[in-house]
C-alpha cells in the first residue's frame, strides 16, 4: 500500500502538512484531475491561509486556463467547508497510521476560517459509528 501524499499549507509563517484534501470537494474535480500530471494523489498542491481565507496557491496542472478567477493570493477555495487537521508534537505510531500528540484543527466555511482549535486524535478524527 502506497502512502497518501500530504497537502502543503502555509499559515501564519508556519509550513504545515495534512492528509486532508480540500480540493476533493471542488465541483470540477474530475476536470481538474484530467489536467494533472501523474503523481500520488492525482495532483500536487500547495495552500495558503491569508486574511482568514483559504487559497489554492499552487496546483501542478497542464492547462493554464482551467481557472480564470485567481487573485494575488491564489484561487479562493470558496467551495470548501470542513476541517483541516495538522499533527503537532511527537508522533505516536499505531499500526499503519501516524498519530500525533495533538492536532491544530482549522474549520472553514466556504473557504473562510471560522474556528481554530487544538484537539486530540480522537477529537480530530472521530471513529465512524459501526453499522447495526
């Protein structure tokens, strides 16, 4: 099994990585993936958080015309609502999954930072309920 590649984020001078993938909820994801070179995860991506807004800063794609609404910060991720979690502190290994002591969790609503918390692994990634 190949490790999933991580997203790269820049936030308040920090370089952070996460397995959460905001681009996966883009309404034109299929079209985007068709324009990307072969790489783990289908695309290479870098994100920035500027003025509490989430921006796709760099996406290695073949087509320069895929997005027309790119600002000086990048493509505003107004399609994304959800959490992005960043491992912090020492890594605690559990089987095939890395777990950290704590997680910086950023919650976005339509690309705008709505909440910032520090969570445990189980809070950041709650177990899925079992089917009855």
